[in-house]
């Protein structure tokens, strides 16, 4: 495990950089989740309060996050002055997670890496990695305080989105007393938290259920019922008529089966032809999915990770399940 840079030092460097510089881009990862997008948008709100010039970059905006403030400013296009801008990257452990905007972001004047993944590759000029933060949103909250920017409803709804999604509505083990203390301050701004969670979780197109039905019918159990996996193929996506953005919570159905410790979902992608693989572990001390994903050049947290692999479902699933079997046998 790489030694993480001293957080206090990195935050200090970041505060100096923000004071000194005037042009920024806040960046979210490909097909962004609530944490990456919420953190980038919250930071954009904070920087604009400080009269900074800040743009927001992401390859796309999932429909369920269209309620977020500043969402209309999110773009995948490189601005003409990209070379003068400091890029602030949120929830992005490796640069290849940027997807279509990777080359654009690399053109920036400097990269600042704000993340909470154990697997972070420390690619920034500044690398502030807090593996204890349930969501990067907790780090942005801390940064706003240090910059002296008071919370408003816009900032709070972005940060609430970030935290509620990465903690699985405060269910996962990453939820801490700090998470709840921060959330209490967010709610105190008067945000309508129920409207936010409705937008995220109870506002899907009916076609999503066709996708879910197809994915559930592919369910298989391995390792005496301790491992469950499903596949979302391009054929299924086409047949159900929804895009990959609606597949993010399917893994929870596999994860929740009694006796299952590790859940895996294989999502077929086109470029390059292969799969995006998501992992969840309910027993990270037995099977650490960050380690499994790292075997295939991915990563994440011990209990939630991902990787990309080239190849057909048969070969890719065999390799991944073989690695999980090895993890059990090694014990
Ligand atoms: Mn996150």
C-alpha cells in the first residue's frame, strides 16, 4: 500500500493554491455518481462565492442528477483557456476514470486530487486522500469551512447528494458520527432532503424495471452461495431501452441475498469492447474487493470497487470469479 501524503499539508497547499489562482475546472468522473458530481458542483458553488472563474467538466450528466444546482453549467467540452486552469478532481482514483474528458483534463495547468479511495494513484500536484471520509462530499464540506464560505442551500443540496449516495442512505459501514454531524449541518440550511432522495431513487423510467428483470434473470451463485453475480449486456440495454446510467444500483439485489458475501455485476461496454465490473463485499476482512479489482488494474474501497476488462463475458467472468475463489482458498 502506498503511503498517503500528509492530509494537513495537502489541505494547506490547496488553500494557498485556491487563494493564489483565479481560474479553475471542477471535474467529475465518467458517468458520474452522486458523490463525484455533487462534490464537483458543491466546490464550484464555493469557488464562485469567492469570485473565482470556475467551469465544470464531466463526460455526461445522468438524468437522476438534473436537479442539482449549476447542473446546466456541466460540459464535456474543453474551454479555450484550459491550459490556464487548475483542475480539481473529485472522487477519481485513477485518471482513466475520466473517460472521454481525460485528454482535456491533462491539459490543465495543474491537477488537484481530492479523493477517498484507498486505491488512489496520487497523480496530482496536490493529493488530499481521506480514506475515512464516507464521501468526498465530507472533504468538500471541510474545505468550504476552511475557506470561510458559509453553507447555503445550493452547496448543501450538492453535498447531501454526495453523502446520501456514497453511504447507501447512511446504511454502509463507511457512515460515521462525522458523517451524521456534517449531514445535520446540511439539513439545518433548510434543504428539502426528501425531495432530493426522491429524485435520486424514486424517479426512474419504467424501462429500468425491464433492465432489472433481465439482469436478475442472469443471476448466478458461486462458492457455496457466498458469491453472486449478474450481467448487463448491450443486448439487454438495447432491449430494455435504457442507458447504462440506470444500472448503478442493480448490484444491491445480488449483495442483499442471504449468505452472499461478494456481489459482482458485469456491465458490457463498447469502447473498447469488454466489461465494466462492479464489486461489493459484505465481508471486506474476508474478501477485500479493492485487492481483487487491483489485480485487473482497477480499484476502489475494500467493500466497493470496480475495474474494466476487455473480452467476452465468458472469459472475463471466469477470470474474475477465479480470482475471488483464490481469495477464499488463500484463507
Ligand atoms: Mn465516492
